């Protein structure tokens, strides 16, 4: 499905940005890169330096003299713009963009990005089906070329892999409330034995706080067993009921380990 998406850079000014774009494309499994009239000579060492392990995408990138030819392989072209334009094109949000992708499964999409300084011209925008604006702070809307491309790559990647992420999360079996209750009961008995619930009139609220803390967790059976073992181990030591979080983080060098022979 990722072969359905191509990324078109129109008149990019800096080779470094093109290299960073190639790196992001490879991060998310995309490979189609079309470049229209790059300002600097092509290919160049600056693009190679910032592409890191994605230089193969730089070498395979298709170079065009005009936008018409660069978009010719795509059925739908979506232009990226940091601002709304006075042009007869539908402006869409990222969510609307993702809905379009889901509704047109046999469609080749071209994502078009403009020069760093000025963005796409109205002439280039006129060749697209939609104009997409990435939501940013009103005080500073303009994104770097590679950053805006990365956001779009991530959103498409997330959509394509959504079911995979769901399957992965389902593989983690959350422990039953019955097992968690056994853990909590074990903890409460040990705390009671150690005289933790002082003063007695606050015992109920302290128990409620323990419940609130532990029952909102979603541990696996293995994690419940680990917690139970930790609690049992700590019960052999004196519990400091007045312990508080330190105001300053501990220095690693000040932490002393018990030497065992």
C-alpha cells in the first residue's frame, strides 16, 4: 500500500532539507521521491550527508523540470500549505485527508511540498485536488520542509499499520481484577502488620488511595507476580511510613550497594 504514495518536492532550496526528507521517507517505509527543479546542483553532497542511511532514495529520486510532469503518475494530488490560499480548492484537515485515503484504496496519491522560503505558488496549487494545512500554533505556523513531510509520513504510516498495532496490543493479556485484588489484599495485610495505618481514623482514606493507585493499572499476570514478590521482599524490612520523594534527584555516585560475597 505504501507504493501508492509519492512525495513531490517543488523547487527545494537546500540539499540538507531534501536529504532529511529522504531519511523520513525511509523511516516510514516510503520510497517515491519526485523533485522539481532543485535550486542546488543535483545530486549534491549536502543532501547525501543529511539523508544518512537513505541515500539510495536520493539516488533513485526522479528529477523534473516542471510540476506537470512530476505529478503525472498520480491520480490525486494533495498540496501542503502553511496558510489558507485565495484559490478555488477545497482545504482539508489531516483527518479528512486520512478519510480520503481510506475511501480510495486503488488510488495513487501525490503529496506536494513547496520551496522552504515561499511555499507552493498558486500555479502549483491549481494542479492539486486538495490543499492540506498541518495545524500549528497561530503565533508561528511555518514548518520546515522535512518536518511537514515527516508529519504526513507518520499519519499515513499510522493509518496503514493501525490493525497491526491493534494486534500487537491484544497480545498483552491484562491480569484479571481477581488477581489484582489478591495482590492488594496481600499488600494491605502486610501494611496492617507493620502498623502503617496510623492514625486509625485515616485508615479508610489510605485504603482508598491504595485502591485508586493499583486498580487503575493494567498489569499482565507476570507483572502482578513481580509486584507480589517485591512486596513480600520489602515486608522483611522496616517500612518507613514517612518517606517522601526527594526534592533533588539522587546522585548516582551517592548510591551505595550492599556488597555480597
